[in-house]
C-alpha cells in the first residue's frame, strides 16, 4: 500500500504552513455537502487548493453525472482553485487534466484545447486572501457575508 504524501518538505510547512489534507478526510468533508448541491453546474472554490486533493474529489463526483465530453468540460469549468505555490497549481492542473482524458480518451483536439484553457483560467497561482480583498474593494463590499437564500442559492451581503 502506497503511503499518502501530506507534505512536500519541512521548509514548505515552516514557510507556507503547507500540509495536504488526507484523501480520507477530503472524502468525509465532501460527504457533508448535501446531495442536491452536487450538479454539473454547481460552482466550487478551493482558496488554498494545494496540489488539488479537494479539486480531484469534487471533479470525480461531478464526472459521475456527466453524459459526454461537453458535460465533462462544463463540470470542470465550475471548479476554481487558487494556491500560492506555482508547482502546486501545475500539479493540480495535471491531475484534473488526467482525469478528463481518462474519462474521455477519444475527445477531439478542440476539447483538449478547451480543457487546457479552462485549467489555465480556473486553477491559478495567487494569494486568495488578496484576491478576495481586491474583489470586495472593487465591488464596494465591506466584510462580505455569504448567506443561503430560500431558493438554495448563495449570495453576498455587505
């Protein structure tokens, strides 16, 4: 049995507090999300995605709902990940790309191009706290609060 790697180095733990969430815990946490939230179009944001443990689990669950390559791309386009380390972003992108290509090995070159574009735009390197702060400032929000409405949709209150 292969041991799951939870850290890349002690230096990265010290410098960035980087410790990956074990897949068992990722699955348990995803199991807490109500079943009706698991749709192809449901958006998921992982603001500290690391090498993609949560992203991979989310995409695996979404892939089970997909009928074809187009659905697979739509499901992937609804997943957003941010990490402060470029090598983690690269690894997360590669893991998600491998999942898509395994699910749709006969996809055409256009689908492969879209796949790369979605990953380039949705799995990014950056400081999620700074990104959120800029977003809040640009949208004139102070201390944004996320609330769930009666229709099950989430919105921001300022």
